[in-house]
C-alpha cells in the first residue's frame, strides 16, 4: 500500500478515509489492487488509479527484465567456465 500512497500524492488522513471506506465495503484495506483501488476510483477518480496501475506495471516489467538479464549472465558465465575447463 505504501507504494501506491506515494503516487496518490494525498494527505495521510485522506488515504486512511479511503482505506476505511474500503474496509466498510468489505474490501481488504491493506491491498491496493482490486480492493482499495475500487474505492479510490470513486473517491479520487479513475485517472489517478490508472496512473498507479501503469507505474506498477512498468515496475514489474523492469524487475522481470533485470532478473532475466542476471540469469542470462549467469548462464553465459557457466558456459565460459565449462569451455575453459575443457568440458
């Protein structure tokens, strides 16, 4: 939730009222996606909610790219080690 709060750029009191409303509607106030997000879209507006979703999507994409690059480097190093040891 703290990740999303930074992008909402709202005062903590307003954030807590949104999470309280989410809890009152039966949503988990500690989860943004498909929970607080629903109430926030009504209270704040869809544009902010879409912005948070897009930023999070880019974050996950870059995180996966970095993990894949690290794995690729690891495999290349193992291949080079095997070549130099004569395997």
